[in-house]
C-alpha cells in the first residue's frame, strides 16, 4: 500500500447528503480504486475514524484483514463481538463440495478501535472447517441492517483490477468514493472503473486524489474532469 497523505474532508458530508438506500439513520460508503496499491485502505481508515457516530469498518478482502491492521496501528483493538447485524451476515460458507455450511461460531467479528466509536472487522479463517469456501453475498440485507441501527459503514473494497467483487456490493452502498493516483495511466483506469461501477448500479459520489503534492477530495467537479 502506498504511503500517502489523504485529505478526506467532505467525504462524510457528501455521504450524508445522499438519499438512504434503506430506512435508518446510517449510511454505507465504499472506498475503491481501479488499480491496486493506490492507498484505498489508508483512505478507508481515515474516513472510518472521522465520523461523529458509531462506524463499522469492513474489509471485503477477508483473508487480508488489511483495514484491521491499519487501524490497529492507531490504537489497540478490543475484544471481538459478533460480526452479524440483526442476525444477518454478509457472507456465506460452503464446503469443498459446494454444500451450504453453518458456522459453529462466526469467523467474522468486530473489534473496537481504542476508545473510538469505530469498530473494525476481522475475519479468522481458522474458525472455518477445513476446505470451506467463503463467498461475499450480493444481497442488500447486511447493509440495510447497518443503516437500520443508525451506524455508518465504511467498506474497503479490492481494486477492480484484482476482483469484480465490488461490482456486486457497490449497488447497495449509499455512495462510492474512488481513490485515484497521480501517476501516468491513473486517469484512463479511473474512467473505465467509474463506468464499470455506474454500469453496475453504483452511486459514485466523488474522488480522493492520492500521491499528488496536495491531494484533495472533491465531489462531482473532479468526476466531470475524468469523464
């Protein structure tokens, strides 16, 4: 992950201005890039700690737990609490033969970050049966449960050059923010990524420029600049 400084001012204000996808006071935002190593996890960590109310921070790359590692560098993580919201999970587990499996104990849990009102998800693959496979759901139920409880959700998504997972989840977010690097080729990749996200039904609300001398967050104006 690139070590850059982000300005995320305006992200949460822009998110709050979006019509909610489902009832409740919370909002869900996805942070994503067209290409890997643009600094998505760093940006997501900053946003997750900036909110005024309870925030769940979740890394869709379950094996990596990158967002939890980033936030644990800021403050110790507390004990694990059930990662299901109103009894709903955002993933399912199947055996090697593709039969549905019930978890004896959830492999995913949230941990409070220090004394903040931020809770970051950690996935422990050791809790799964040998050979089990995990699949992230494309249904809206989990994100609706977060909104219904009044909490915000910050989702760190794998870059589109690694996986199309974000295209299944993004339509259920209240907003999607793209991280765009300053190097050659960043703008064309971002244009293609934005088109893919919008085509999948995502509400792309802005950009975070990373790696520039003075990275800034802008809403709509910068989106128009890249197409």
